[in-house]
C-alpha cells in the first residue's frame, strides 16, 4: 500500500525475488514526498557511528546496482549518479572537525568512499562560497531524479509481472490477501497514531524549486539546511525548508524564496538561472526520527515501512532488502532502533 519510493522499492525487490506483488496507490505514483524535486542521497557525517548510519552506508553503496537493475527492467532512467558532494567550511572550528573526519571516513566507510578537505579553487566555478576558502569533498553522496525514479520503479514492477493500481482515491481497492506492507507516508503516520492512541510521528512540510541550468555531472552541494542537486535533464534542484507548523501543505511562499536566494548566494553559477518549478509537500517524520520498519503490532500479516523523512531515497535499497527478508523469508534484519515499536 503506497506508491512512494519505499512502497515501490519494496514491491520491486519482492518481484525481483520471484514474489507476486500488487501495489495500490490511491492517488498517483509519487503523490507525496516522493514526488519532490531534490533527490539528494547524502550520507550522515562519519562520526558517532551506530546501526542507522551503518544501514545508510550499506544502502548508499547498494544504490548503484539497485537503480541499474530498475533501469534495465523498465527501460527508463531513474536519474541516478554517484556525483559526490561539496560542503563549504565556515570557520576554524568547522575546519578542524572536517579534518578529523578524514581518517574516520576511511575506517567507517570501509574504503568505499573518501572524505577530503580541498581548496575551493579545485572545484572551479561550481565551488560554493566558503568563508575559509576550504571545502569538504566526499564521494559517497549521489543523486536521483525523484519523479523519474518513481516512474522507472513502477515500470520495472510491471515488467516483472507485478500489478500497479493507482488513481482511485477513497475507492481504491483494499488488500485482498496478506501479507501487506503499509508504506503510506505522512497519511500513514496519522493512521498509526490513531491506531495506538498517541502520536508516533508527524508530517513536516518541505519546499523546493527547480532552476534551469545544465550541469549534470557536478557534485551536489550541501550547506546548513541547503541542498543543490544537478540532474541529468538540464536542471538544478534546490531545497529545502523544514516546517512543522504550516497551513496549505502544497503551497509555496517566501520561505522558498529565501532558499532560492541562499542557493544563488552560495553557488554563483546559479545567479542567473531561471526558476522553472516550485514544489511543496509533506515528509513523514517518525517520533524517534528513525525509520519505522517491521510488523504492525497487534495486526498479524500487516507490516509498516514509514518515517523516511529526509533520507528516504538514500535508504530505499536497504529498506526494500530488510522488508523482503522479513516478509518473504521470515528473517529480521532490521537495524536496531528502526522498528515500529521504537516510535510507539
């Protein structure tokens, strides 16, 4: 249940393993947070390591093969590329922390990616403005085109013989057989809260924009609350806000204007790029701030995959793997702290 990236990824993984799958989306594929525009697959900093960061690392490293399989099966590009990321370094203290993470990344990322400190000049005209003249350049981050990825996953599921049902609203068919995975995003958090009589999570509104600039091979740029991501279709996405209090969940306003202005100030190459599209939507944030994965307590045969918030696309290959392990094979490989019960 649910045609966002986690529902689609789970359905694809299970179809790939030989299961018969039916995905039901009451609106349209990517109607919620997965229909956004940014598509940054960005790792956490290599420090204070724990099960979630290890899970994210494995997911990011699996992403290239996962999305290549989707592209092969569907004949469509999900817009994936591991382009790395540049981050400005604000001051001497931030520079010291960045340099400490060089060795930590070498160990924690198992030699699969680098975390380096470079002179801003090395990044050419794509270098973000940096008060110290230094940048972090890490090579683990990747990008994905959210809407292309959703379309490619749906096509891949169909190519494997799966069924994708969408667009029936409240009249959409209910699951006829078990097991069922509820990957229903912000609306699903409300359903879980109602079921357990307490808030298990809440939606957080995000706003982002698409600018016209053709720089598809450049690294994504990260800053404090800012992502700048170049896509293969000749656009650059910038985002995003994180609004706990909001009125219209789909309206954009001056807060997005501020994000665009910050992106242009940070990346000089964007200063003349026109705004092509503005987007707003709700992202599902669990109370624990971690994914909610596993069986729905008290509801045998039903499972939950929710709480992706800002890291949903990056975790999609890992979420699909652990949910398939659980539902198809009866093996619990969900990382510590990421079970449904941890948000109750």
